[in-house]
C-alpha cells in the first residue's frame, strides 16, 4: 500500500511495535540547507505551550529537517563571533550569520493599575492583561468576551 504524504513526512509506521509509531528510517522530510538552532530561555521541552494535540508534530517536523533545539539558555551578547550563550554546561558561542529573536511580551504597565470596571469602557485584554503565554487564540477570545459582554449590556 502507498504511504500517504503525512505518514511519509513524519515517518509514521503501521507497525504497532514501533515506539510511538514513529520510525525515523521511514521519514522523508526535506532537510534544512543551513544549520538551524532554536533556543529557549526556559528549561524543558521546547514548544510545550503550543497546541496540546499538535506540538509533537511541530517538533517532529523541525527535528526531522535537521533543526536542533536547546533549552535553558541565557543569552549574553551578539557580536561578529556569533551568539554568546550560557547553559547548564557553561558558556558557549554559536557562530551565526543570521539570528532571529522572539523575545516574548511584557504586559502594558500603563493599564496595570486600572480598575476592571472603568467608566470609559477600556478593558484589559490580550497582552495588556497577561503577556505570559499569550497566543492569538487567547487574545481573540479576550476580545470576543468583551464584545459579548458589551452586547449583553454589561459594561
């Protein structure tokens, strides 16, 4: 039987004795042409805050393409030598010609002291309410909740 594109891409095996039904020898994912390393400040598995049902797919897709992951990283500086980091193993330098930063969010301090029942109708939603772990779903849900409460006459 012909294997589907999804099964081929991730190396999904029909052999139930294969651990997690993933066989790296069956994987036919494209390999990255450059060395790619994803770093995370917090320790532990990368992407654990992604979708609970698809986080494994995202990690498998990246690792299957040769992407490396490092967690528990402290960023020190960027210079001509590359990215200077520190991990539990000590200081290290990652030589790089391209560095992409995803630095997270910080809640809007101007709204921190506002009352939730402000008479001017301003509501804290999304990253202004809570930046940690913000994703598009939660930000949109916050906005919908406010819209629904306004529609019901709750101000």
